[in-house]
């Protein structure tokens, strides 16, 4: 199990590491939070729960993905190939 830090309002702050200075009200909770299990973990009554509503999660999951640099390079490479082959 890993140790995780939650602030006084129950908001997830990250993994706890020895020597980290905690703010007043911060809590260290020993639990297993699987990567990707929560979009925004929140501590409620001592239990780690999802901090976002289903509507907020759906908005995140359905948002268009911005093009990456690799996408732009592939598009450019394709366009150059089309011009080179005389297809346009």
C-alpha cells in the first residue's frame, strides 16, 4: 500500500514521501490508488472516492484530442508524398 496526502478539504495532493512538510489539516492515508482509477481522487469520511461527477468525467472522455507533434509530422509527410507523386 502507498501513502497518499489529502488536504483539509479532502482534495488529493499526491503521494507522500518521507521528509515532505505537510500543511495544517493535511492527512496521510495509506491506501492503494490504482493509476487511472480516479480522475480526481477525494477523501470523504475516510474513504477515497471519485471527486468528479459522471457528467464531468463524460466531458473529459468525450473531449476532442488535440493533435500531437507526431500527428502534424505524419500529416506533413503525407501531403509531401501526395505532391511528390503528382496526385494533386
